């Protein structure tokens, strides 16, 4: 958040469980075709405002970024992929209407490559992400899920990768116990 004070300690994201991340953006292919790319450029802030008004939709946080004067994108952190899908396909939300316009133009042959659109979605399992923030206000994953002192999850990256919530650790133990073979019941080795 703009104006948020930096935390004078090292922290990590307080995430528990899987993380759902969406990268979504646009590329201006022809600067002179403003009437093609400007509506696309203005659509994302509208969607973000819509989502901010209804936190139950599942968007936890976002970061607006630019890769070049042509390419703009958003990193979004979601509660789950199901919430992301639900928003994307909900007919009463602006995203659905915006895509309907794009699809209609494409069917009519009115899309001429003036603006590129892209997205990538990831569901990252617990144990496959880690983070560190030094003298930073909540940012990115920590802004989405909160932050905790680094020591709670481990000072080294390998320790933070190895961190498991009790729920996840318990599920892993249960899976291991199911596959334990009782003595005398093991298949013949040959």
C-alpha cells in the first residue's frame, strides 16, 4: 500500500497452504492505434476496483507493473483457483463482458493485432515457494497473506521451503501411514 511504513526487521509471507497467482497483461503493438489499446488498458483498473468492492470474490492483493513502454501487467494473488475461475466466468462481472467484446471483434475479423493480451495462472503447492522482505512494508505475497518474523519460518531459504503448516504436515503423515506395510505382509522380493 502506498505510504505504508517499512518494517525494520526481516519478515516472510504468512502463507499457509497453496498459493494461486495470476499474471495478466497487455502489450501495445501499435502506439498509433489508441482506440484499440486504450480500452484494454483501462479495463484492468476497472476489474481491480470491482474486485476490491467484493473481497468474497477472492482477490487477496495485486501489484501493477510495467515491463516496457509497450507492456503492462498485474500480478494477482487469489484465495484459490476456484475463486479465480468463478470471477472470470461470472456473467455479472466486468471481465466476462470485456471478453465478450473481444471475442465478438475477433469473430468479425476486427482484431488486427494492435494490442496483445496474455495471462499465466499458477497454483503453487506449499513447500514450493518462499519469501523474504528486508525493511519492507507488506508487499506481494506478504501483502496478500500477511507477514511474520523470518525466524518463524526459517532464516534460510531452504528452511522456508521446508516449512509446512500443521494441516499440510498432518495430511502428509496420514498419506505416509496409509502406505506403511505391516511386517509379514510385504510382497515377496524377487
